C-alpha cells in the first residue's frame, strides 16, 4: 500500500462480549489489547468494547487493561512482535531471556491475577473501587436484562495526556453496555453492534469499521492495511462494501476431531465466490464501510473522499460527549426508525450477519474475501462435542429462516445478486468459547468430550448401540450357523462389513460409554437410557421380522 499515513481513514474496532463467566475476561482483554496494538496511526484507531452483560467486572478489567496498554503497545512496536495478543504471544514463547520481555510478562501476569481475583470474588475489591472512574453508574444496575446505558471513555484520544510510557499517543478506548429493559427485545449481537454504530458516530466516526468476537484476537498487526488495499483501490475499491477475513482457530488439533477448521469453506468455497460478487458476511473479522452499514446504496458514480472526514469530535468535552451519546444506546431509540431494517445490522433472523451481507449485496455492493498467508484473526475452536452441533444447529436454523423468508437467496435480489451467490448463501460458521483446563487437556489429546446429558447425545448413542447390537447378533448368527461359514458370508458379507465399519467409526463413542472414567465420559444415566432404547428397538425388529 503506497498511500501516505495522512490519507488513511479512521478505523473503529468493535469487540463484542456478552458474559464474563462464559467468555473469560483475560481472553477478552487480550483481544482488546491485540487490536489496540495494530500498526496504524493511533489518532485514527478507536476501540469499542460492547458488554451485553453490563458487568462492572468487565468494565474493571478494561480499565486495568488500558493501564497495561501503556506498556504493551510500545513494547509491540519496539520489537515488532507477532501476534500482539499478550496471551497468545507469551504462550508461544517458551524461554524469555530478554529483560524487557520478562518485565512485560510480569506486568501481564499481574493484570491477569487482578482480573481473576475480582471474578472469583464476584466483585471489585473494595479498596480500589473509589479509584476507578465511572463505577458510580452501576448504582442503578438491577440485572443484565434491566439497567441504564453504561458508557465510559476509558482512554480519550483527544487528551494530550493519553500517552504510553514512550510518550506516544494511545488509541481511543470506549466501554459501552447499552440500555436493557425486560419489556424491550434487545436483538442480541445485532442490536449491540447497531448501538455501537450510533455511539461511535458521535465520538470518532471512523469511515471503516472492524468487528471481531471477543475470542478472535488479531494475529497480524498489518491487517488493517491489508483490508484498505481493497477498500481504497483507485480502480475497483469504490465497489467494495466490506472485506471479509476467514474464521480460523489456534487450537485446532492435528486430526480435527470436531471439524473446526472449516477448511472446505475457507480454502475452497469462499475463494471461488469473488466471481459471484464476493462472500457473505461472517459476523467477525470483517472490515465495513460505515456508510454502507448505515444504509447507503451503491451507485456507479460513487467515489469515496477519504480526506473529507474528521476523525475526532473536538468541539465537546469528554463529559458532554458521554451524556450526549447515552440516549443513542437506549432501548427505545430505534422505535419507528429504519434501524435493523435498512440501517445497521438486520434484525429478525438468528444469523443476523448473513442477512446483513445479503441485504448489502442486494443494494449493488460487492465484497472481498482476503485469506492471507499469515492468519489475520485466530479464535478458540470448540473443545467439547456438544458445542459443535449446538452451534451448527443455531446457524442452520438461521439459514433455514432466510430460505423460507422473503429474503430467500433463491429469489431475493434478482438483478442485484448473481445467481451463483444466491444459490451458495446457505453456509454457516462456528463461534467458539473456551472451557476449563481438564477439558482443554483432553481436547489436546484428541479425546472426544461428552460429559453432559443431552437429547442430542441420546439420539446418537442409541443409534450407535443399535448398530453394535446388530453387529453382535450377526456374529452370533455366523458362529451358530450349521450351513457353513462360507455360505453365511456369501449371504451376509455386506451387512457384516457395513456394521463393522460403523462400529469402528463409533469407537470413540463406545469408549465414552463403557471404558472412560474421566469427567468427559458419557453420563451413566444417559448410557443406561440409550441402552434400554437400543435393546427395545432391536427386540421390536426381531418380532416384526
């Protein structure tokens, strides 16, 4: 990219989290720190954390992370380290000899310790509460589903004192928990992102928006520049609404026991979609034009003036800005507006990202799939069996909603979206979260994780046991046959072969049922229930036949 830094547009980064228990705060803060450390002018970089749980623990963790950022960002730039997620970086470095590395690692361990202590206590330590600006907002907090807008500019990029330990400017850092009330539907992640769109427009108003899930840390500090190569291209950049990077995971095992790498989608399907106008929006790792997300339709004469926008609002004080934007995140703001319909992320579907991408392309825009050699973002793949099918189920239900709705890819967007893209727009992606140490250890050893009683497990266990009982029955029949082994094999060889292959395929399941003693084994109650169902099924077929 040959453009001078002065021509670079402002970039607003949205990080979404929703539960400090299910999404560990050290992981979330590592993601925030990784995007704050992008190799990009700090005065044009703004990071927003959306906390849909409205947890004061998350806010406290962000304040602590902002203090660590004063050391972390100059360290990253001085030694040009990759990746710039502290958790990922220190995990990849087995032996730290340089004194600077030892010092920064010590600071990070202290940060982790403070965050984990507060999570364990379930509250911020009393001796430091008074020193944290903004905590008074939680006095009116009732629950994660009933609270006022909680908003705080943690680092104000306009403040000349907002510098790192080397004296360089820091990116703006903002915390937002939109207002929630029991009587108002909040539209999940789509609603959170739309609130961020409105709030950020009054603070930084970056022309480019990157959104990432809280477990998807930046793995390459030059990713913003990679995306801008497409968006600012003088020949075709004006046609591009967003640049989508693939979802990839750092903890995928050698044999991919849950198929988490999404290899076919990332390496084959999405690579071939540029000729159809580009890939769908995956909901994370995507750079959008702000004005397109806000409803701008494509026109052939469109040319973006990258130098025309201001990156900061210099007119109001920080307190005035904070009060002004709170109503933009209220639960009633979108009433009788086009938000969720023609503006922002679209509502009414489980897969809000797919619906949004389809709507954008219907307006005439194209998208780009960028899959660089060094992964741009890395997340955490599912480490238990129940997580994968549940997520697949959610995405499949959402795609079915689209197929049966008036936005069906088969007919929606005639003349705007290519037939190939409309026929293809029924994929899904996986959002992964972390689990405890024992589960992670079993996952690394490629042992399937069961551990919970689920109707889904009841189904697959019953079917596998039916197959196992049938295999035993056939072997018994072969052993007791008086007509000779050769005659029996001639008549039943295919049945025996098929059942035998299925037994081999289901061997990890049988291990979980009968042989394993760890917490990841199949629950005893489920094993008994499935065995009874399988036995009844086999006996019923014997009587019928």
